[in-house]
C-alpha cells in the first residue's frame, strides 16, 4: 500500500544517514531491497484502485499524492516493474514514455535504471527489450524517441561503441530490422536478411561512416543476433509479470529517417495495430479527476 511505501521511504531516509558506517556492498543490497519493497507496495495499492485503468492515470495518482511519489525515479521504477495487465502492457508503457518527448526527465531517468558500462551496442539494445522491458513501436518517430533515450544513456554510462548518439540510433534501427527479419513470426515466408544485405544497409553511402565500426565488427554483430534474438525471451517474462534476472552477455511501416534505413513493410495486422499509436497530433487523454489520490 502507499501508506506502507511511505513508511519505507521514511526508513530509507534513516538508512541514508547511517550509510557511512556500513559496508558499500551491504548498503547497496539493503537499499535496493527496501526500494523494491516500496515500489511493490505502490504497485499493489494502485492495482486495488479499480478506477485506475491506464499508465497515465497511475502516474497522475502518484503526482497528486506528492512527496516521494511525485519523483521521476519512483515513476521510472514503477513503470519498469508494473506487471502486465489491460492498460498496463509493455506496449502501453513504451507509448507513454515515447509521448513524453525527447529529454523529458522521466524518460531520461527510465533509461538510467540500468548500467551500460562496457556493453556492446547490440547488448545495449538487448537491455531495451529485457531489463527495461520496452517494445519497438511501429511509429518511427515514437520509436526514435525511445532509442534516443537509450543511446544517450548508453553513451553517457560507458557503453563500448565508437560512434556518437546519432550513430547509435542509426545502428539500433538496423539491428531491430535485422532481428525482425531473422526471428519474427511475421517474417515467415519472407527472405531472411543476409549478412551482405545487413552490411550494405549500415554502409549506406548517403550516411557518414560510423567511427571505429569496421566490417569485422558488423559481421560479429550479425552472427550474434542470428544466434540469439534481441528480446532474449522477453515476451515470456513480460507476460508472466516478473522481471528477468538474467543479464545480457558481453517493425514496422516504411518511414525514412535521418537515423537510418526504413523498417520493412508492415503486415495488414501491424497496420491495424499502428493506428493505435500512429497519430502524433492526437493529444493524450484528459484524465483529470479520473484518479484517486491516495494519501
């Protein structure tokens, strides 16, 4: 319950005062467990409020409750851990974050929930699917908003890639297209993308070369994704509502973007699903008064 979470937040403040006399490892572990308990309390209380039926309404409730509940860090952890249910699917969370827009505090905070130090570019994208529990949206602009957040956190936190943020987004788009071609059920009956085709897309003459990104590295990434899909079983745990504890090892409509090649043509079903998320000019629903403020 939010009341229990409030008590835990008070406990966290007390714990912080005593950090100097505790070992670093023990403090980190204890603090993380308390945060997990607090977030689970928030999840449980919101689930009991039948009038809260969407991600937007849940965040509005936390904002209205105030104090720690209104902080971006609490919102980010809630969105990462909330189990899937109608109105709270991983697609719903992904759309909510993308609608916030570039450089929004919550979007930035969300991508800093994981540490990218030393990860390769394809493994940073695996984090997108697994630890961050996001999905590649069919709307290209919305997807690139999420990829910008991912790329910025990846480069800021010591990711192992020579290119800049724009290069990351360009490569991410190509890797998502490759993953879809090699592993998506919707790709059955279509020709799988070959290593040569993959390299030609990355080496598009209209695009600048990516710094320290040679052909050997491109081949390595191709075979890495060929052997293991980017989602790494993300769909299984997302549907069960639990987070994967496995750390990664070291689709859409044709739309041209400055960040890279277009996605493959969408199927009829994908076109139908796209309609739900494709109208960038449609304002978010006005949920004013629809949420219960829990004090």
